[in-house]
C-alpha cells in the first residue's frame, strides 16, 4: 500500500512557500509578478484533488507549477505593447528588496543585494537553474526533469550563469 501525503494548504505554504516565491522571483525578475505566480501556484495546489506519494513528489509538483505559471506571466509580458514602467535596474532592486522582506537569511546584507542584482541580470532559465542547483540542491539531471530540458542544456545554462555572475560580481567590487 502506498503511503500518501495530503497537507492542508497552510501546511503546504509554510513548507514550500519561500521556495515557490524564490523560483517565481528568479523567473519573473520582479516582486509583483512573483507574488502573482505564488498565488496561482498555491491556488492550483488547493484545487489539485490528487495526493502525493511523498513530500519530494509534492515539492517537485509545486516547482513545476511555479515554473509553468512564471512562463505564463513572461508570455503575457511579451504580448503587452506598452513599455515597462520601471527600468530593469529598478525591477532588480525591487525584487531584491522584496526577497529580503519575504525571507531573511544570514549573511551580509550588501553582499546579498549585490548577488540578487547579479542574479536578476540572468535570463529566467539561468536564474531558475542556479536557484534549483544551489539553493534546493538538485542535480543537473533532476533539474532537467523538472524544467523539461536535456541535462546538457541545464549544464550549459549553469555554466553560462556562473560565468555571467562571476563577471557581474567582479565588476561590482
């Protein structure tokens, strides 16, 4: 008999909320869209009638839904004819500020801000791969399964992201 996990919505948000928000912020690059993705992801979780075999299954499902919701927002953004109200630098600062407000972590605040701004300069895929690899501890093979790319593509995104981050962080020092 399979053991299933069936958390309440509150338990799910408490367990995975910060992770979902970080993925959304990594993909979308701004706090407003990340909040929309967060809400849509947990709305879909609430409406999802199935149960999960374990916590890792639920986590993987939430990551996939967050990525799909982020992609939907990015597609909607591309289809808009109006120019963005904020510059990419302002969006990166707002995203960094929002992330610090959402989840305080140890470390020097100035370094965290520099890192968040450097991450905001990456493409959405690169940000997601970096987040899943370094923050969530997934292997490149596992990330490939989650985001639906080949493992070599994930490794390429990770390599390019590291290179871009190195350049960006060296320039700010």
